């Protein structure tokens, strides 16, 4: 049976060493981009390889395409094949705990046409908390041919998002922390606020205090409220740079609400242009002004 959303640690444990299962460690820390790779070398799930958010799961930045633009599909295809991913392979991605980085690989694989991918619920924290085995050093897998191609219908580009914003169309969901959405703080990007017309639903509400995803019925009730009258396949999620929005896209799949798209450039792309509108609480809209 293919796992396409979540997998628990007990199930993963039974498949350690299974040649048809590929495990990918996605641990990352924005404040220290090499932290995850160091942690991987020190200790990881046996058999896991490592995927770096900025080196492997993102493309080149140019100052206007966001902090974590999508990687080139050819480069991503080569990387995924190098991890041993191909037809008939079950992929399990994990990060340090709540899945915020593992969900990026989950979404990228689905975007590339590979649906047999799941996130380890609770991540490495859950794994070691249950005293599961670990390994150290760098592991590799025999490469496979990854031949699938991107699904463009899974993406909303900046022009479409701008049209949604101009129409004040419902269905644009900002998953950042409420204080960032309201424009009270902005620790990373050049200006605070959100895309005009967007509603807020913080991605951290998808998990409980232990970093485990909440039950599907709980997710469905909350996310349906965020969608309002909009059908899931008419909605678009964004965050700061197209990473944590994937976490909410995973939660939507768990909730049986399918088809919501990702705006990959997210707030970091939108706010890079001083002519684009910015909205802050309590609903004031303005342009960002000259770049500084």
C-alpha cells in the first residue's frame, strides 16, 4: 500500500532496509543553514540520505523571485534520481519535528509527478523519543532514473495571485504567524504585512504540542473555515518563501480537501516589488514605497 500523506514511526521501522523505500532527512534551520547537514552526519534514521532546503530543494535567487524559488525541474530530476527515487519507490521525508521542511520535499515530489511520498509524523524527535535506532555518517543510495515531469496546474504564479488580490477574491490563504500577517513584525523579508485580500491560517495549527498532525476531522473543520465558500481547488496557499505553505497543503490533503495550489514565490517575491500592494491590520492597504 502506498503512503501519500503521513507515515508513523512504527511503520517506517518495519521498512528499514526495504529496497523499495527511500528515506530522506530534510532537517533545516533558517538561522543556521548547515545545522541540518551536521545533525544528519551525527545521527539520522538508518538508511536515510540528506536533502538541503537551499542547495537541493530550492532554485537560484535573483532578488525578485523569493527566498526559496522552485528548483529547475531538470536539476531536481537529477537530484531525486541520485537519491534512488524512481517508479515504484515509496519515499518518506522527515525533519526535526513538525514536518515544516519535510513537507517541502513532499510537495516537490508530487509536483514532479511522484505521488508515493509521505512525511514522518512527528519527525526525528518522535523517532528518537521512541528509542528507535539511528545511524551516523553519510549514506548513499544506488541511483535510479527519475523521468517524471512537473505538473504546472499545482502552481499559481504571481500574475494570477495579483489578479486574485485585485478582485479581493476569496481563497488566498497566508499561513505565516498572525503577527507577521498583520504586519506587526517582519524578521526576514523587506516589508511587513500581507497580500491584500488574503486570510490568515497559521500552519502551526496543523500540529499538536508534540508536532504530530491533528486528526483529519479537526483539520477539515478549521481549514474549511479558512476556505469559506471557495472550493479547495480554487484556493492558493502562500507563506514567506513557499516552504511552510507546503505544510498546509499536506494538511489539506489529510483533511480530504484536494487541489489547493502553491504560490511558490510567496511573500518574499510579492514584497520585493515596491509597486505591489501591501495590507496590514486592521486592513490598511498601500504600496511598499521605494526599496531601501
